[in-house]
C-alpha cells in the first residue's frame, strides 16, 4: 500500500471513528479500506474530499425520494450489490442485549413501517424486551405510488397509528403503551419539506427528556446512516442500539443507487 493510500485511509478512519455523541451500545462503522474500494470503483481520487464527492455523485437530488432514483449501469449495479453484500449492508442488524427501555420505530413509507414493526415483533418473540413503543413519524403526505392506506388516511403519522392498531402482535407486546411522535412538515421558503429522522428524534427527546436505553428499528440498507444520525441527534446521556431486518430481495429497480445514497448519507453524518 502506497503512502498516499495509507494516509487517505488513516484520515478517513479518524473522521469516521473518533466522533462521540450519544453512546451506542454496540458500535457500527464503515471500514476505511472498504470505502476506499468503493470510491475507487467510481473514480474518486484518493486525495479528494470524500464527503463532497459522494454528496455530489451518490446522494439523490433535493426533492427526490428513494423510490424515484434511477438505477446504475449493469456493471456498476453488480459491483455495488456485491460490495454491499460483503460489507453486511444487506444483512439484518441484531440487538446486542435483551432488555431496553424504549423501542422506537423510525418513520418511513407504510410498507417499511410495517416491516419494521414486524421485525420488532420477531425480536420480541426471540426474547428482546422493552416497556414502551414509540413511532417517530412526520406529517408527510402519503404518496399513492409507494404508500398503502391512502384510502384511509393522508399522512405517515396517521398511517403509523393504523398499522399499530391492526397489527397481529403477541398479547404482552400488545399491552405495551404506544407513543406517536408526529412532526409537522417544515417550511423552507415557499416549499414544504418532510421531517427527517433527526427531526423526529429531536422532537422525541424534547418530550422524553429522561435518559434511557433505546432500541431504534430501521431496515437495510438504511441502518448505517440512521445509526450515525441517531448518534448525532441524541444527548450523550442516552444509550442506544439500532436494529433492522435484512434486504429480502435485490430486485428493487434502483437497489444499487439506493445503497450509494445511503452510504453517502452515512459518510456525511459521521463527518458532521
């Protein structure tokens, strides 16, 4: 390995690993060598600003949702999917402990929220315990192209309540209190922008206040960047873990583009 490559990896390692905000119960990270391999495949120079380059080329454009991304070329798609599989970005994230105070389901499309609740149910049947369930959602208008329940409600936060009420859950899990955080749309100039993960976490902390052991539920390939968001947004008195179900199929029409978008967000968050 040349000196320049060693220096690049060292700087990346420092930037990714040495930040400390909230306290993760188990640490999650992107390996510098793996990032170097991925960057090289997209002709990102070793001395380039990795954050700036990945934000420019991998991050989806403002106003575009994940389901609106266009897929990479066949060759690039195959490389990214193989790379993600090697890095475990398609595999489930499991809890390290069995006891938490709160289980928090991160808001998403209705299908993803249902998958996240189903995964939390699976963890419960396997012995993971918590005393309260929190849905971290926003008042994002449902999109009939990707969301269900559009004939019954209008927003992500309203859909979360329906999903909770109608889910088939173990009796003891069903008895747990459920809290719904619904963050309003954000006004930016003349536009309305949906709340993001950080917005919902901040809103929950303002309501919760008391430090606790928190189990956040996402799904792949989004667990990594959301881990970084949570670490940044939570006060350092909070302990947290992130779990999420694995990718069931890579036949999504923009699977590789979604992975790159998620990796770009993870890199950005770790370097904020």
